[in-house]
């Protein structure tokens, strides 16, 4: 159902630097993202948009970030359908949902960039999964219901990558 993949402090710091200089989506990707509830408009019944902000990043104009993801995941960047940041303030939550409503996804990679002091646990298939920023959670976000419990103290920041890998392609991280 899911897999945890270790990420070193050095890898995480390198990723954070690339995210800090990442550009927003452009062109066709921008049009697609703007139509996706939550990601483009930040209006969704899945969360309170005054406490949780989703920030889309470009899949065509962030070459260094895409190269980093290819090395880390082993999946070609041509299979990325969306990348975005989730910024969750105290009180924020993310109701259980599927990722494939407007954007194709077969694998979701969740990188926890900043852990909250309390709350903000990841929920997958009605189970609370304990994660921290030393592991990346990999699962099929289009198949499994998932969300985040309310952040009780602090801030939770995560980087989300959606892949749509055709069935004839094999990912080395999911069985």
C-alpha cells in the first residue's frame, strides 16, 4: 500500500534549496493546474484555505529540481503530472481524498520538509502513519484515500510529487 524511502539530511537540504528557487507553472501546465480544486484555486472542501496553502510549481521550467527528482526517485521526469508545496498552519487539516480528480496520478511522493510540533499526522487508508523528514512516503494517491490530521502546534510543510507511470513502465520503489 505504501513504502518509506530514506532521505538523508544532505538530500533534503539540497531539495529545499531547489524548491526555494523553483518557479510557478507556465503554459499548458498552468491552465491544467488552475482547473484543479485546491491546487490551482486553493478553494476546496478538503481543507480550510485560510490555514492550508497549496503552491503549484512548474514541471517544465524547473530543470534542476526535475533532475534531482529523477536521481532520487529513479523515475523519468516526463512522468511527473504535478508538483506542489503544502503549507499547513496551526489548525490546518487535509480531509481524506484521492489525488486523481483532475490530474492523473499513479504514484505520489510526499516529502516532509518541516514537521509540526504536534499533530499533522499523515493518514493513509484510514490508518495514521508516523512519518518524519528522514523518510519519503510513496503510495498510489489515485487509489488510496489519504489526508493529514489537524496541526495542533507549529507548521507542517510538505512537497508533493504526482507521477503517472503507464503500466508498462516499472518504478523501482513500488511493488
